């Protein structure tokens, strides 16, 4: 158990809908990262937040957004969902935002778009 | 863009043998490398890391080797056990400026342990 929690574990929705994924980092960690894992693209970095502020963007679509709240939990919002958005979404956390900080991953949310 | 890739998608070894999983990276500016293990239905689990100022690092039953000359990374697992069956990813830290970091992952190697 990494100490990172994610809810829900599974999510099934329809195209065009909007969903919110939630992540709680390990106690004491200030950075939260979101990753998408799909069969064709592998594990891809989406976005990073550090102490409530956005720090880096990766391959995140404009339909997707995230935020980190004062209690450091984070939410990833996915809107206008398409079939291709079906994937595993992982959250990771690290102590700070240093380039060599270990990122610990949560168990993921499996999103299925029908 | 820069990428991290793996040489083999599947590796099958006998229980008790040593396993070697390889990884090539292309960003010569990368300074931090990590190996993760992912079991079915779970998130990536940190195994071991290495910084670019080192060429070898050992953990419990695992060793990571870094060859910066040829941009190659390997994970050695000693005396593999059934519980080692998983997909192994190498990842590179991509420093994007301003202290922000997103990992770039390779495609993964599926390690299968034969009894």
C-alpha cells in the first residue's frame, strides 16, 4: 500500500458525459501528479500540482482539467468524454517538486466510456 | 519528443534464475531513472531508482545499472520468485523547468516466472 488513495475504483459512463476522479496523496506529500494508462499509449503524464498550484502539464487534453485543494487532495475532471478516454487513471504523490523526488502511485481509477 | 523504451515486451524465466530487464532512453539530459513494478489491477510500485551520477545501485534482490554512454538502463532481479511476475516499467524524470516534473515511461516488459 503506497498510502495514495483514489476514488472511485471503477467508473462507467457514456460519451459526452463529465466525471470527476479524486486522489488523496500520502500524508505529508505536497505534489500530486495525474497519469493516464491506455493500451495504445502506455503510461502518460497529464498534469502536476504542487501545494495547490499547477506546476507542469504533459499530454493533457483541453477537455480535461485538475485542481488541488487546500487539504492537498486533488481532483481530475474529464468532460465531453469520448470512447478513447477509456483508460486507467493514476494519481501519484511526492514529498515536494524536486526532480529526484520519488513518486508513489495510487491504485488507479478504471474509466469505461460506453 | 524524448522517449524511454524497452527492448523486449515479454521475458520468461525459470523460478530461481536471475532476470535482466533492459531499457533504452533517448534524452541525454535525463538525470533520474526509476524502475516500477505493476501487478495486474494495481498501480505502479516503486522498486529502485538511480541518479545519473551513479552507474550502479543495489536494493533487496534488485540491482539497477546505468550506462550513460549508450543511454541504457537495466534492472536485475536475483533469484526470481513467483511474486516477481508483473510488468516492469522504466521511467525517466523529465525536468520541464521551474521544478516541475512528469515521468516519461517506457512501454513495459512483462516478466513471466516459470515454475
